[in-house]
């Protein structure tokens, strides 16, 4: 059976080369490893070897030919007789040309000349709703700080599952830089609450390896600003292990710590990484606001088989909220929550922005505007349906985000409203974000640069055409 | 960087001018090669400390070169692992198989059956002999040139080729670059294209094993060039701090693509000597001496398994071929280096040792090479039934959306449904997968 010899690629990026020299002629018998030709590219010269035995048939591209495209048939090789049957049986079938050609048809998917039925392509598929579990009537509500809620969530999960452990800088003896791991060392000991050397890159890698090794690490970053050097492990290792291994290996690790601006900690310590991580397939990204969500989602994160980035907020740690006193308070990941019902405008937010959105909603109420506040809670996967449902109700959306505006979660929400909620919009969707500069240190400048409820009020009035 | 201030010391003063050192390899293309500056130690002359010794006791060995096989093809000294002839023949067979596999896959790449391949020629011992010194379920975190581990662990050639061809038989579902294998069954982690990330992960895995009270240890492989990565240093720090049951193998094959080992610091000290600063046991071993590699790896494995601590092993070897199919080493190093390499070829050395022992002969060797080539050929044909790169025999379209998360989230379900719907509209008669 004749085999086509094609112009080889020296590298995946090579597109063409020069067929410098044929070292065989038609009728020559060749064996595996025999050099057939020399190919030149701008990078190097390579020898083109025979892979099997056979006889050189027709040479289709003469030596000295330049700009031979990769994949061009340059010669035919007839297999040896004893190989014939074998090859006929095992050669991979060629693709059906009509199908593959169509696959790459220029302009496809741009809408030009589409059949009416193709309009269905962009029709959104209704997502399955997943609600928070009902809190039984009569459940006692305790007032708990976000800090305690997070600690309790970790402690409960550590009691429940001995594979769970916490590691990070200052998490044990010091009880955490922001005291989120308070009391854990005393209860669980130094083998489950582990102080680490000062290298986020290092212990993110250690945590990833430990998760591959069957444990469930909670890796605390003193702040997510310090986790930038660890982002390679989070994105290139943790987020891709399951996929790249074809589903063989999982990496159930939680990376947690404070995120976003605190007070007067300057440009390098005040950044919101929500949009960074939320853009990565394979990561779950959670950014809760209140104590109940912090606890319920932290417990869910620890139980999750996927790697989770859990974004807390330093300024919110000390705030107290009501929390249902349940034995096992676990909330669904990927589900937003309406924290204030309203009918005139929807304010979408997450993390500390929710507090400002609620503040703004109170001010708006005084001016006769009834704002709905939607807390995304999970940034990936994002609860698109909740956004669209609220948009359908209020017809106006603004996004309040304590972070930079460009390529933000706000951008994503706007895109969702445009793509799937266009017909419901009565005004453009606006984003209210931080000023697009590195955060200044000086108190007055810092205040102006950050998201605040006044700016949210202004934007809400604008989309209600009341400014 | 600020320029010298105008009022600073003017140039031309009597202070000596600083000069920058940029490492330069001894030989470039066309140069005659003389490796006499490489200290070749006497086989059998290196002491073998107790496996549970203090890390500092290994300090002299980090500047030495552990060798067992001599020019007389005999095994010498305390590091002789005293393997029986069957084990040695098995090792030789693995060597031959990897070489046959590399040869065929390399040619397959040149024929367009895959986009990329990497040979391990000359470095076979650093993976095969090392893997044979470990327990079969010890977790390995290799770099990209340790296909020998999979061969030594009996992973089917067809599976390897399916992965390289990224065909419908590929267990990794067409998601990984060729040669970035992954096999949970064989305790072989999913190879990373980002250099050295596997090193802290191996340490983390080893720490997890210790936390769980398991008996398995971890071993990782990293090139000498990649020891410059921060990951390597974090790995060493953690391994030392938590006394992790791990072996860090540094394969010093002299070249990181076109950057010679001097760019990773080899002009100043050995890679094994890195261990000293961390308080880790360090061994420097002739990476082309299969018996020495086996012995060093076994020493480190026993040490780790008995909670005596981690070991850093430098395998001093030579990358006999290009970095990958995308590389032409003729452009930056002398072609004579390979011929002149003073530590020989691992396959040849093991072969001669077995012949010296009266346990092998040239005829059997030649027959083995042919049999390996045939086995690889048959495996290739078998794998080609599942398709080769670009032949359109792939995994079902929908699998692209799977395994991003443990369960398919709504947004991917939506994306998949939309994409499938789009295909149905485009190709109402159905499209072959």
C-alpha cells in the first residue's frame, strides 16, 4: 500500500520550508531511520527520516523548492509486500472531506446568510435553579462576626473530615494575621494547623501536591495580594489537574484569605483579584459578604472536589450578622442571593460592595427609588439567571464593584445583560467601580478612589433617568 | 536603575571598573571538544554513609561523583547495588524499549503524526534505573523527559502513543501536549509544561503521605536549568523544614535547550551542593552509570521511607539529542560533545557489564533491539487505529466540556448544549465525531 510522504513540520508553528535536498531517488529501497531528504527552515535544517520500510515511488516536489507548505505530499512510498495487509487494516481512515471543509468555512458563525432556524443557536438555555436550603422555622439566629463564621466553618469541617487541614503563614501560633484561624491550633494541633515558611509560591505548590495526595488543604494567604506569586500553582496546576489528567486526578484545595482594599495599606496591598480568578476555567471563585454566606459557602468550598479561591475582605471580618444556628449550615455554590427586594433598579454586587449597595438602597428609598440588591456570592460559576431574573423585574441594572472597572465582574454582568437580557433593558447597564489607578495611600485620595455608596446612588438615579 | 549622578565619581578615576561575567559554554558548533576538565572519579571509591545519617555527612558526596561501573565493566565499591542478572537484563530491556520508542516517535513527528516529541537518549538511566529503585506505587512527579518511568512501570506503549497522537484512544481526552502523560494507576502525576512546578507538589504530596501515616514516598525530577526557578527552592525549603519523605532528582544533562548548565550556576558549584544549604542529604551520581543511579535512588528511598529525611540527587549526564523535535542543537553546541562525553552511554555500559558477567551476548542484544523495534511498531499500528494528529478521529465533541469541574456546572452545560445545537443546525445529517 502506498504511503504519502508529507512535508514535515519541525515545530508546531512551522508553516512552510525549503526542500533542500533529496537523499534518495525513485525506486530506492529504504528502511526505518534512513534519511530521505533535508528540509530547511529559517530556524534550522532537519533530516527527514523514513519511518517504515518501503520503496520510494514518485517524487512530487523537486529539491531546491522553496516555500513548501507543511503537509504537502512530497513523495510516495510503497510499502513492502509483507506489510501490505497490515497497513491496509490499520491505516487511519481519512476524514470525510465535505465535512471537514465545512467545519472551517470562512465567515461561519458571523450570522451572514443564516437560515432562520439558526437564530435558535443563540437562544439561551434555561439554567437549573438551585436554592439555599430552607432554614427550619424556629431556628435560633445568632449574631456572629464574619471572622468567627469563617473559623467555625473550618473547625466544623476539620472535625467532620480528618483530611482537612489549614496551612499558611502565621496561621497556627499567631492564630492568623487577621485571627481567622483563632483557636484552631489548640483544638487540632500543629499537624493540622501548620505554620509555613514565607513563600506563597511554595506553599501553594505544597497545598496543590497535598490535594493530589488525597488531603483537603485549606491554604491561607495572609492577603491575596501576596498570592500573585502563587498564581501559577493556582491557575496552571490546581485549576487544570482534573482536566489535563483526563479526569484521573483531582485537586480539592481551598485557597482563602482577604482580598480587596482595606484601610491605608497602599497600592500593593489593596487589590481585588475576583475578576482575575473568575476568568479561569477549572476554578470555583467565591466572594461572600455576610456571616451566614461566609460560613455556609466556606463549608461548601471545603467539601468541593474542585479547587476553590475563597475571597474574604479585611474590612468585613469584624462585621456581625445574623446566622442560623444549624448543625450543618452549607450553602450551594454558584447561587446568587437577593439581599434586598426592590422594583425600580437592580444593584448587582459582591463582597464588601454589597454593604455599600445596601447603604445606597436606603438612600435611594428616601428619594423614592426602590432598589433591589443582588449579592452574587459566587463569581465562578456566575449565577447568570439570577441577574437576568432581576433585570426582567426592574429593567435597570447597575454593578457596584470594589475593584478596577476594566475587565471586571461588572464587565461580565454587562455582557450578560446585553447578550441575554437586551429586550428587558430600559437603560444602559452602568458600572460603579474604583478609580482606574493604583490605590493611593493618603486618606483623602484613597477615599475618592474607592467605591462608595454615594457613587452607587448617582448611578442608580442615572439609569432611572432621575438625575 | 539610575544613571550615575552628575556629581558622582567620574569614570576614569583610579577605581577598577566593574565587569559583568556572562557564562559561555566551552564549545560551540565546529569546535573540537576536550572534556578533560571534568573530574571523573574512580568507580567504587566513594563512601556510602548510613541511610539514616545526618544530612551534613553527605556533604563530601555532593562534590564527588558516585560511580560503580568501571572501564573494566565490573561493579565496584560500597554503592554496588548487587542486582541479580534477571533484574539487570530487565533494566537493559527497558533501556532498549525506550530507545526504540523514542526513535519511532521522533520519526513519527517528522511524518506529521504528532506535532511534538522529546527523546531521552543518553539519559535513560536517570529515569529507568531510578524508577526501578522505587516501589511501584511511590508517587512520581517527573519532568518531560522521564518516559522511562512509565516504561519501567509497565504502562502500555499503545496508551503512550494514543496520548502522543491525541487520538480517540487518548486517556487524557486530547487535552494535553504530546508526551505530557498522566497515569493515576501508575502513580505518575500529570506532567506540567511549566517548569519546576512539580517540585513543591512532590514535596506537598510527600507531606500529605506523612500526615496520613502512609508508607509511600514521592520522587520528582527536574532539569538542572529549572533549578533556577523559585519553585525548586521552595521545594527544598519545605522538604527540609518538614523532613518530607521525598527525593528531588536533578537531571543535569548540561543543556537547557541552548543554555548550558552555567546559566543555572554550574560554573560555581555542583547542583548536588544546593542540598547543603537547605540541610538536605545530597548525592552526586554518574547519571550514565545505571548501577550508581539505582544505588543512589535506593539509598534516598530507604532514607525517606524510614523518616530520615529528603535527598537531593544530581544525576550528572548528557543530553545526547536535541531538546525536542522543535530544536536543532547543531546551531549552538559542538556535535563532538556527544561522542566525547567522558561517561559513555548508559545502555552500552549496562550491556557490557552483563556481557562481562557472562549473562548476555551481542547476538541476544541485537535480537532484543529488533524485538523492541517490532513491539513499538506493532503498538504504533495499534494506536493508529485510533487515529493520528489531524485525522479527525477524536473524542466525542462533548468531552471538551467535561472535567473542567468535578460536575458539569450550568454555564458549561449551557455552552455545550448551545454548541451541540449549533452543530445540529449546521450538519443536520450528523457529523462524524
